[in-house]
C-alpha cells in the first residue's frame, strides 16, 4: 500500500509546469477562498431565510469538527511525515509551495473541503444539482492540489475526505431533523 501511495503521489507531483504550479498554489490557499465562502454564506442565508440561523452554524460545525479532529487528533497521533518531509522522497519532489507542517495524516484541506461540499449537497434541494457538482469539483481540485504540491499522500487525502464527509453527514442530519421539527411547513415545501 505504501508503494502505491508513493507512486501515485510522485505521478501527481511530476506533471508540473510553472503555470500549473501557480494554479495549484491558488487552489490550496485557504485565504484565497474566504471571499467565495462569504458569498456562499450570503446565498445560503438568502435561500434558507430564518432556517439559516440553524443551517449556517451546523455547516460551520461540520467544517470545524473536520478541521479539529484532523489537525488536533489524527496528525499528532499518527505522526506520519508529509511527503515533502520524508528524507527518502523529498529530494525528488517539486515543492512549489514549500512544505508546511511536519505531519500529514490526515489532510485537513480534504476534510474541510469535503465537509463543506457534502453538507451543502445533503441539504440543498435536488434542483441545485449543478451547484452540488461544482462544489464536489472544487473539493476534488483542492485535494489534487495537495498531492501535486507534495503536502499529502493519496491515503491522507482519502482519509481526510472520509472524515469531512462523516462530519457533514452528522451535521446535515441534525439540520434536517431540527428544521423539520421547528419549521415543518417550509421544510415540507422545500422537499416537494
């Protein structure tokens, strides 16, 4: 499994160009996405009205849980070196964005991106299919950027995506149950 993990990482990292380096750094920077998150919150607030008072905190909880669990529990517990810190591998890697923290299992970027995408996909009505697919595409590009930049192995990414999906599922389930109890008419109309 480790050999496959390394091979996939090197494959993602070796297809490089200066232009692609810039794009991957762009997609991996959290602060670049804050304006998009702000717009997303405004749109969700508009779409959900007073239900946004429940939806937005649970969306935030989903992402915060994924982030805290990945960075405060998994990374220190497993202490798996990032590829860029692996002495046997780092010399052969393109490090277009430096290296970051020492440990990489599991990817907080993947956990956070999938927490956001899965939560929204679970709560948005079916008519927003295109928006859902765009969110998953964005999450996939963020994840790929982490391998391209040699910050995470593919298994770090998969584990992070799974963690984020689980926290999103738990928070989206809580939202659906509470919204159905507190705003039954609006919730029923949205489901129709």
